[in-house]
């Protein structure tokens, strides 16, 4: 049900077996090969080991990245000809020199899929049903009603079912190989097994922590419980029972001279001068505990998003993460790549706009108590937004390096659309959580004492 895998990180990918231009699939007949072109000619190809001069079935397949395009060939002949070019699009080496590109092999559903960016259904460029000879742009979902005709024992393409070796030219950099093919859109929400329903599973609306990488599982266990909420501070910090933490934070944001208001004003000015370059790219980072060497920055951060504020487009340094909404709702925009594509026009002004236009492919909204996640290969590049015109949103963000990671990258890379380049963001802290709770309580109590039951 997932393409998550603890073995790989975008910081330092663990190379699977790749000798003499041959990639070995973990499971014969299926998998995803993720690579980037190292030159202006790179390709994955495989063929029937017993090729005939004339055949009624496809014998040869190739996914090629050249200078300006990526192309897919399927041939019933010994070698492909121009007429065997079934798909082409202007996503090539010049536009995506770092890739990644990927090919998904799925014998069970008789599908080959090519894509770019994160290996996921939303970024499939083409799907080819080699049994039917049908190519469609975008993703084709798996066969939901297999019959006896789908029995691999009688398939003319049984050679693909038995195939475990794929040729990848040495002009390619192999990132990773997943054992499971790309099938359906990944579930974006995480639910405890006591909350997941048959609807969630049947429609791929949510997943359970057990389907996530091990670090995400640990992070969810820390913050996913029903008692991890803003209301718990009253009892935990021995505050007045009528104290409303979220309301007090909103008061502090809206009122000139108060704690949150001052931080926001100061950060907005700083972002324009030396930071993200946008006064609306402002949010508060309230950290819990200290850096234990297992995450980029302090692993647990309560982030406060004032109305109409947002983050830059950024990645997470290959780390895993869990995000839970504690108040309000947050919009999450997902992007195919962090570095923007080269322009496809000779007009200078239009080229400038195209070259630095992010490739947004999905937007999700998460509400109170809902949880989402980040893995090294999924949801890694995003932008968070609070589009509410009045109220703040509050989330808990939790980060951790993958279990096997031997490189700890201490930054998040972000996209500077003004300078047309990427920068590094060090995950800092505006306040420790313990101090913040006490300060906000005292600040609110000064003006709203009549609303509290003083003990």
C-alpha cells in the first residue's frame, strides 16, 4: 500500500545494485527505478531475451531522456524505429539536469509508467498498457477486477514477470530502486488504527502509522494522541481552567506591542531585508525541548501561522516529518521539484517568468487534529499557507533523520523566487515552549483577568 522505504534519502541516496549498466529489481517483474541524467543522453531499456524479427507482441521498451525531451518507445521489432515513439514531452536534460526521472514496471497490471520528480501517481507523465497496446497521458489506476485472463501463467508477456535485470546507461546516476510500482495517489492523511475506516482504505484517503517509515511512526506516536492538544496546557502548567491558549495567542498576534505581534513585525522586516524577501513569509517557531542530534534543528516545533501568512517553497533536507493541526486549518501546496525548470521560450521576459514558476501539482487542506507526513521521497517539497483572513493556524511539526542516515543536513533548502536561486534555512527558535506558555498566559491575564477564575 505504500512506496515508503527507510533505505533511501534525498540527502545521500543509498545506491542499490548497479553494475555494468544493469539495475537489479528487488522483485522480478515490478519496481520503480529512479535516476537522473548525467549527460544529454540517458535511457532505461529492456527487452524480451528471445527477440524475433517479427512479433505480434512488444519485445523492446525504452524510456529516454535527451537534451530537450523525454521519450518512450515500445517496439514489436528487434530494434525501435521512429514509428515506435509513443510518447514525447519537453522535459529533458536542459530543463531538469538533476532529474529525478523514474520508470515504474508493473507486470500485475500490465503497466509501464514514466515520470519525474517524486515517484508518485500525481507525477506520472504516461502510462502504457503493454498487453492492450494502449498509451495514456498521466496515471492509469490498477485493474480492480482481475479475471482468469490476467493469470501470468498464460500471458504472452511472462518474460516481463520473470525479468529482474534492467539496462540503465552509464550516463545516468541511479538514485534508488523501490520494490513496489506506482499505482494510485498516496494517502495524505494519517489516522490511528482505531480511527481508520473501510472508506479510507478503499479510496486511499488515509493511511495508518504502520505504513510509514520507522521515524514517522515514532513521531506520530509522540504527537498523534488525543491529549496532545492546546487545551492540555491548563492542567499541565497549572493555569486557570478558563484560560483559552489559542484565544490568547490570537490576542497576542492582533494587539500592537504584545509578544506575538512584536515578533511578527520584527521578522517581517528582517525577511524583507535579509531573509525570504517577502513580509508575508512569516510564522512563529516555538520549540519543545532541545536538539538531540536526530533531526534538522529541534525536533518538535509548534508553528503559529497568522492569517494570510505562508512559508517559502522548501524541502526538509531528506528528513522524515509529521505535521498535526492544533488549531484552525493549514493548506499544503506540493511541488514536483525545488529547482525550477528552464524556460521553453526564446522570449526573454516570458522566459524569466517560466524559469522561476514553481511546478505545483497538488494542494491539500488539513483541519483540527488531522495529521499528515513527509518522507525522504514523498511530500518532501511543499509550501504551507494559512489562507484564513482572520484567524491564526497552529500546528505541531516533528522532524527526524531516517534511521540509516549517515549524513545529517542541518538545513531546509528554500526557493528564492526573487533572486532566482535556492537558499539554506537554519531551523531556529523564536521561543521555547515552556517560556512561551507562561509569557502568553501572563500577558493575557493582565488584560482579561475578569474572564479567568483566579485561584
